[in-house]
């Protein structure tokens, strides 16, 4: 007998296990849980190191806890300080420029003052030298006459106090000196006396020599055309020719050869001729020195 429960309908397979759907609610629960764990782990990994490494700082005062308030104030003070420094720098630059300008003006004024001083000093030197030259010329004109010239010499001494010629002129200025023309006009008479004196007998001469000398003194004959030799006539003739030409120096040089008697007879003339020569020599040196000083004073950069 066959059990009815074991009988299977023909042509049918036995039933297998029941298949589950992949999108069941349990799948979504497991997926959500896994995502939550992953997100929590990532958040913990990001936050935990920051929390552990955060430095411990002391509690700040309430005023410091508001940087938003103090930072603008500090920036404003810094900007104000910078502006103040910039202003001080500009003022310093302006002051330095003004000081340089003032210094340049002072230097220019000093240079101009020094230049004016030099010009005035040069003008004084030129005026003094020109005055000395004029005074020396006036002295020369006065000394050409036979009159004394102390006033003209005093003027030169004031303007040329360092001259070595003025002391020697003081005595000459008080006396004056005959002119060359006057001395030349006197010379014939002086020569006649010299010729007569040359005939005087020597000391201890005999009666005839003295008699002949006496007669010779009454009538004197002198040759004036004999220019050669060393006779009294020749010496006096040459001296007279020099005197007539204005050459007193040549006449005095010739008269050195006269014998003693003739020397004594011409002593006064020779002394006055020497005075004339000395006056003119010293005054010529004075005039040359005055003109030299004037030339030097007129040169640029001449010493004061």
C-alpha cells in the first residue's frame, strides 16, 4: 500500500529552498551602519590630533580676547607714527636744504667780501704808488733849479718811507745845487784861476821863479784847443768841453789830473758840481723806484 503522503504527482520535481531578494531591509541596515562607522572614524582621526596637540595657553585678560578691536587701533597708531616720521624726515630735508642754501649764501658773501677787500687794497696800493711817482717827479723838477727843495723831499719821504735815497738828500735839499748850465758858464773863470795857480812857484823856489810866477798871474794865457796830453791847459780844455756839454761827471773825472795848486783853485767848483751830480743821481733812483712800485702795484695779484 502506498502512503498518500509520499506520493508525488508525476512529472513534478521536489520543491527546493526558497530564494531571498538582494534588496531586503536587512541589507540597507548593515550598509548604513558601516557608513556611519567609517564617517565616525574619519572624523575622530581628523579632530583627535588637533585636540591632543593644542598648546596650553594661560587665560588671557578680557581685553586681549578681542583682537578684532585692538588690531585696528594698533594699525592706526603705526600708520600715525609712520606719517609723523615721514613728516619729520621731510622737515629735516627741508632744513638741510635751507642750511645748505644759507651756507652757500654765506660762502658767496664771504667770497664777495674778500674780493672787494682785495680790490680796495689793490686800489690803495696803486693810489699810493701813483702818488709817490708824482711826488718824485715834482721833486725832480724842483731839484733842477738851484733853490733848496725840502718841501718836495718831505712829500716823497711820507710816501716812500723805506727808500734808501731820501736820507742822503736831506742835507742836499737844504742847500740846493747849482744847475749844470750855471756850472758850465762859471768854468772858464775857474779854469783861468786854475791855470794861474798852477804857475805858482813851489815852496823853496828862488827869486826869479817867484817873480815869473807873479808876472804870470797878471796875464794868463790858456790854450783851449789843446785836448791832448796831461798839461794843465789840456786837462782844463777837456774838462771845459765836458762841462759845456752838460757832462759834469766827465769834467770832474778830467780834473783829477790837475796839479795841487789847480786842485785848490777849483775845489769850490768841483764841490758844487759833485753836489749837483749827487742830487740828480739820488732823485733818478727815487723816480725809478717809484715807477717800479707803480708797475708792480698795477699787476693782478700784487702783494698787499
